[in-house]
C-alpha cells in the first residue's frame, strides 16, 4: 500500500487521534492504523473509524444528559 500524500510505503502501527467536539476534547494515543514510513501520515481502517464513531456517539449522549441535568462532569463524580 502506498501513501496518498507522498507515495511512501504504509506499515501497520498505531497513530494518535484527537479532535475538539461540542465543547470537549477527545484524544486517543494509539489507534491501530496504517502509517506511512516516510511522512508519518496515518490511514485508519473502517473498523477503527466505526469504533471511534461509536465512542463519540456515547460521549455525545453523556454530555447531552449532563447538560440536561445541569451537572458538570466534575459535579457528577
């Protein structure tokens, strides 16, 4: 497999993934991915993308429930 950015060789490894969403920051340090051996660009397969989307949906539900209850995450511990 070749990198779409630099045409380098892709190897199995892990890559970080993070995003800011609906007022919170989400970060994973080591998501399984194909990583370019030349430029480091990651490519996440559909399984990992689905797991990330499922986790984000759960966080969206939790943050909506907290907002509806008037609690903040620090108050609910």
